[in-house]
C-alpha cells in the first residue's frame, strides 16, 4: 500500500504541476515580473519614480525585498544566488511547483487512506476541493496573495498564521463533512472561523506605486490557479490510485516493469 | 483486482498506518522545502511559486 500511495502521489503531483505551471506562466508570472519592475525601480531610486504618471513620491514605501535582511534580492555585499531570468527562472518555478505538487499529493493520499475512504477519482476530487479550501482559500481570506514589493507583517508570524489556519480549516472540514454529529458540526464551524476571529498579522498599510489592478488580478488568478491545481491533483490521484493497482495486478502476472 | 481493498486484516491496518505516516512525513518535508524554508537559495528558486500559491513570502 505504501508503494501504491507513493506512486499515485508522484503521478498526481506531476500532472497537477504541469497544469499549474502552464497556468502560472500564462497568468501570474507576467504580473510578478511587472511588479518587480516597480520594486527594483523604487530600490534604485526611492525618491524618484522612474515611471511617469505618478505625481508624488512616497518615502514611506516599505519594500519587502530590500527591507528584509536575509532574503533581499539586491542588498549589497554578497550576491545571493537566484535563478537567471528567462527560461531558468521558469524552470525553477516549475520545479518548485512539482515538489509542492508531490508534497500536497502525498498529504492528500495520506488523508484519504487514513479516513478509510475508497479511493476513486470522485472521492479524491472532493478531498482535493477540501485541500483548496484549507490551503488556498482560507489563508487567502486573511493573507491575500501578494505580489513582490507589497509591504507585509513579519514573515514568521504570517507563516505561523498560515499553517494554523490551514490545519484548523482542514480539521474543521473533516468534522463537518465526515463526522457530521451535532457536536462535530459545531466544533468544525468554530475551528474554521477561529483563525479569522483571531486575525491575520497585518503589515503597514502603505501606498505603492504599483497599479492596484495588478494586485487585484494577481489575487484572483492565484486563487483560480490554486483551484485548478487542487482539482487536477484530486482527480489525478484517484485515477492513478486505480491505475497503479491495475498495473500491479498485470505486472505480477506477466510483466515486471511497474512504474514507481 | 476488486477484492484487495475489501477486507481489513490487522496486518493491513498496520501497513495502512505506516503508509499514512510515511506519506504525511515526506509530504510535509517537500512542502516545507518548497514553501516555507528560509534558506535564501531555496526562497529565490521557489519565489514565483510561493507568490502564486500564497505562501507567505519575504
């Protein structure tokens, strides 16, 4: 069963990463590049906007990249490694998508198997939608998807809130959708709502030179890609789970080339 | 092909548990590397993915 779970997760992660990568290249990467133009322009000349059309220069703009000591792109001294622009950068983005895709697929499979459900594409799709709600939509309510260069609260506090929200939403959905007792439903709703009552950590509200339409487009596209990613992940996991089992049966009979 | 998953013997429960634990551990490890690791090289490599999927990033 371990082998079957790992094989199905590899297949599902790969397929979901293919779809998500193409969507990211088409929809979000151009916006990230456009936002970085504003970011580097402000880093080079904080007081003077290189782009016309903005009547004022705001000296209070906090640049997430240049302000962060450890992860700055442009801070002096030692140059930090980063993928070269163009194809290498897209390749590393696709690689990160693949690594995360397999990671999420493994978690999805672990939850499916632990819940004792019969793994079918439909069932896995339901859990995939749950994954989207827990890992994409719920954290986005408090921490909307951000373009580079937008000021935000300290990284660690945001990561902590993100993980806590994803875990609480996932547990809440499990109680709501699978346990279904009156107590479970009440507890599940409380778990889903609690992180938002607690509140996400917020950074300073500054004025950026970046057109707001970029941020709005980015948030919507990011969530749309997230949904496509999770839907493909769920469907592909269910499909691969069945296919791997079929292949193993055939393989034990006549062939030895089992993918995994 | 149909009868494999029907019966739950104690051995299968144990195997199921180990499969779930292994998958969850590896999955969390992969997600940490691609989504949360503070190492600068990893952050820069996964930068666009982190932004696109709303992982808190720098």
